C-alpha cells in the first residue's frame, strides 16, 4: 500500500473516481439490457428450430448469458468500490481544506488534527479499495457441500457461513442464486446489493404480470432510477418485495463500512409507490451528518420492511407495529453482524407510526445505540424506563405545528384534532399509543424542532430539526 501524503491528497480529484464509478454503473445497465434479450431470443429459437444443433445453440446462449451476468456483477462491484473511495476522498479533502484554512493557505503542519485526520481517512480508503478490487480477479466456482443456513440461523451464523466461502464461491452464488442471498440478514450489504439489483428486472416483470396499480410500478421505476442516479451518495438495495403495498430497504453509503449508521423507519401510508419521499429524508440526514462530521463515514438506511398502515382506521391498532418490530430487530442484528471494523454507532429513528414500530422493538433486544422518536403518536411505552436503550440515548421531538400530538383518548377525538387545527388546550400528554415521548416526563432527551415543521418538515434543509438528527446520528447531542 502506498503512503498517502499531503501533496498527493491535495492533487487528488475525488470527482474522477466518481466518474469512473459511474462509467462502470453504465456498463452494468447496458449489460442488463443485453441480458434481457436472451429470454425472448431463446423462445424464438425454440419455436423455429429443433434438434441437436438447436440444443447446442441454446446451451451456448445460456453460457454467454451467464458470462454477461458475471460481467454485470463485476461492473457493480467496481462501481461500489470506486464510489466509496470517492466519498472517502471527498471527506478527506474537506478536512484538508480546513487544515489549510487554519494555516492561512500555507502547507499545514503534519501534527494538525484536521490534516492528520485527512491523511488517515485517505490512506484507509486507498487500502480498502485496493484489497476489494483485487478480489475481482476470482472466477466463479460452485460452492462445495457446506450446509447453507436455514431459516433459524441468526445473522451472526449467516455471516460466519458467508465468510467461510471463497470470493469465487460467493460470486457464483450471487450470479446463480441471487434470491438465496438477497434477503439474508448477516450477508454483507455490498453483496446483498448485487443480488437485489440482479432481481430488480424480475420484480418489475412480476408487477406487470399481476396487473399492479400504476402507482406501485412508478414507485419501482423511481427506485430503479435512484439506484442508477449520477448524483448523491451511492444507493444500496438491501431488500425488495413487490407484493401487497410493497416493501424495500435502501441504504445511502455502505453501512458495513460506516462509523455511523442511521436506520430510518417511516410511518403510516409508507409503501413502494411513495418510497422516494422517504429516501429523500434519509439521504438528507446522511448528507448533513457528513458535512458536520467528515472525519467519519455516515450511512443512512430506509427500512420499509413492514406493512405500514394505509388508513387511520388501520393505524389505531398496534398489530402492524408489533409485526414490524420483529423484522426490525433482526435487521439491526444483521447490520451489526455484517459490519467490518470497529462497531458502528447504530441509531434507529422512527417517524409517525414508525416510532411505534421502533418503540415496540426497543422494549426488547433491539441492537441500537440510540433511538429517536419524531412526530410520534406514542411508542407503546409510558416511560423510557420500559425501553432497553439507556435513557440518555433516547431522543424525541414533535413540532408545535405537528397535529400528531393531538391523537389522544379516542379515534373520534383524534380525527377532530387532526382536522383542521389543534385544540386550544395544547398537546396531550397521553397519546393513542402511550405517553407522549416529546413530553419531558417520558424521560427521553427532548430536542427542538422548528415551529412550522408540521408532520413532514423535520428534514427540511437549513432547519434545526435536520441538524439535530444529524448530530444525534454522529453520536453527539442534538
């Protein structure tokens, strides 16, 4: 590994690495289009030709398609590695610029904290990228008879199984059995991303075959567009289910290589059709946290891994939150198991009905260092003492203009308070799902949100709520 120096880092342009990553992403997209032609081509060949020669031709086409799939996986892997390298070098350059500004534009002393941090970030990123790119030379090999994890395996056991495979065996599984890998908590995020991207076209075909509503199809297309986007941090697809309303898990930046990981759990009416709004919110926290704390990498994950209520009538029940809490606990356990290097600071944020999901999860073994409740109708607990997360690591906020704080006593009362203005008596202490976590008597650390945030404005740029969420994600005070 080459040593990163001040002069080399100053001459480095992170945008060039980002452009290289994008080029590989485009090659993957082109290869995907070519792979999509093979199914109709084989069907046409079979319809017009039969016999030994036809069988040989079909076999040859199958071999060619498998090679294209492998090439596509390698393109995405290069995209992942170079995207993360570019992001890390961008953070290093921010620290370098701070050191130069403090030195009046001159070359800063090597013992300055910002410069030392910049060189450390760049050197670590360089070493990681070099090692990961070296693995691309491995040709796929079918795994041996080693038993695969069953549905009872913990994420830690899944990770142990995955680590026991060679890079060549892992690549074979990704290319030939992506459905086996795509949803396995404990498998590294970068590998799950490859598997889920391979399955994306099949998921769209499934929607078309079943005559899904146009909104869900548009939502899936917007998700696919974000995965190919040229702007913002690289997106990782950790899970996708197009059944019912649709669920998805998407990360910005690789959480396995981040020091700070935020899991964002959305609330009522969240589904595949409207996923893009939740993606924007989580991405803004990750971006702001990176601005405030460039010395460490931050990743934000949108976890829509549960069936969120569609209507107020459904949202009166905690059933969907209780079911979601089980999946959220396993997902967080999986993030911990798949993480590389020192343990990350894991923060779980629940918004609206999502705060009930998080609250239900946090009454048990939720692998989270910090928990945040935003715009909550209650979290299924009357006090922070009922949660397994320490009281000084539980945060809550509800804007004075958020109508959610008036969901008290009964559905009829709540509906009247939601439409169109709050009652004159002020926010209720007791909400529909327990004591208001934004009330200091609940025991959480209450932080301020702008008065005009309403129910959805906690992620508005330039406002105090977003800064508070970013600082909490970084492990600090709001």
